[in-house]
C-alpha cells in the first residue's frame, strides 16, 4: 500500500512540474537585481544655435540638359570620311585598304576639319589615294587631293568639297570649359554612321605622348565613349559649340573612359593657317633630335642626362650657321629649361620668326651658350 502511495506521489509531482513549465514559468535562482537607470535629464542641455532652421529644398531641382537638342543642332554639320590606300601584299600584289573617320563642317563653302591621321597613309605624312565625304543628308563627294592640307605635328587636317550652303558648326571657346562640364562626342563610330555619346570633361590641359615620339598638347580629356571612326569628329558643349576635335583614346586593359580631343584654343590657329597657306608657318632651328639616353651619353661622352640631343643639322640652317654640331645637347632655349625633345620642339614652335634666342648647350663635358636667329620653317612642298 505504501509503495502505491509513493508511486502516486511521484506521478503527482511530475504532473505538477510539467504543468508549471508548460505555463511558461521558470525556476530562477535567487539573483540580486540592480535598479533601472534613470532617464536622461534635459535640465542642463545647452542649445547650439537657437536661430538655426533646416535648409530649404525649394528651387533646387536639377534639370539635366537636353542632349537631343544638342545632337539635332550639331549632327547636320558632322560628316563621314572614307579613305582608300593602295598598298602591296606579301606577294607584292596591289590591294586597297579602306579607312573610316569623321569630320565637321567649319565653313559653309565646303571646308571640313578632321585629323591628320584620318586622311593620310600609315606614315601620317602622305595623303591617302582616295578620300570621299558623306554628308548628313546622304550626299557623297570625292575630295580633290590638292585641297587637303595637313599638320602631322598637331594631328590636324582640313579638306574641301565642291559644294556650298552647308550647315557649318559653331566654334566655341575651350578656355571656358570646367572639369565636370557635360560634353557630347559625335562621329562615325566603328564606321557605322554618325552617332553620339555623352560624358563630362574629366581633365583639361592634358599633354599626351604618341607612339612616334611626338606629343599633343592642351587636350580635353573626357569619359564620353570614343571608338574607332570617331577621330576627327567634334566634341561639343551643351550649347552645341565645338570645343574640341576628337583625336585619340587610350585603349589598355583596365583603362576606361579616357578619350582625348584637341582643344579649339590649340586647334583654331592651326586650322586658320592650313586654310590660308596650305601648311603651318612655324619658326625653324634646323635640327633633328633624340632624347638623351645611356647609349648616346656613352657615344658622345655627355656630361648631362637630360636635354635634346642634336643628331642631324640641316645645311645652312640657323643651327648650322651658329656653330651647333651633331652630338651637342641643348639644355636651355631662351629662358626655358629643356629636359627632353618635346620641350625644345614646343619652345621653337612658340617662338617668332626672326626672333633672337640664346641657347645653352653641352658639348661633351663643357657647357656653352650661343645666339641663334630663327627663320621661317621651309614649306613642306
């Protein structure tokens, strides 16, 4: 009997415990609790500015410019340029290579601006064998090669087609550009006809060295997409003014959004001379140059590692008459320090015909100075 009672008592305890836990009750140890922290008081708060109010957003809505309006204004002035160059294959058989580029109308009587490399052969000097221009209205013209004028130094060229009353583009002032300004690049991208891409001005006054050792100056850098065929086309601002001539893009793995246009402030004086004279009139020293490199330092026992090394002297040129020799290194031209070949070329091109210039140069381990009077560069023709 006692065994039954004990068993019943145990079952009762288990039942009570199960009901307790099922009801969400917990057996907790005896823990001492700390009092709840008091809420923060504002009795001692110090105001920062009792007159301050939140800035208003009224009138701050940003309205993006209409790219469509810009394209509609400029597109009739943009042209497709197609070139043909006759060359020889591996078996000395002639075949024709075709090229495609862009240009824009600067004068209603058919004068068109483009890049030198668009209308010349691989040497960037000799004119292509055949050049055609297709206007926005579909008309196509064959270019008289005698009307093509080029300047390899600045990668600019002009040509003329036999027509008139064309929609000339408006030229703007690239000096007014700011980093961040919206721009539109237009041209014959991939040879598929005129198209437009947008971006901003990423940098100004950029200098870029080309593969042939020459250098372009005062470039406008943009992140607007630039592709093969865009060369020679206009880069325009939001009022539809040409502020640059698309020239080059850096295409390397990991490099994006770095296209370049020749600024109008640099290009227009060159274009004017090409139209007026057929070539660019520049001051002339009469030397061919190379950078100062270890081989030449040893060959001519040079005492400097910077400057412009003279490798050829034109007979009768200002450099020849003043006593300069092959192997001399020019390190100063007028008041400008010369650290490489491009420094000297830039300094000569910035000088005036007839100007008297003091030149500092090294011959071996001796520094010398001489005075030279610059003359007009001979015509390429």
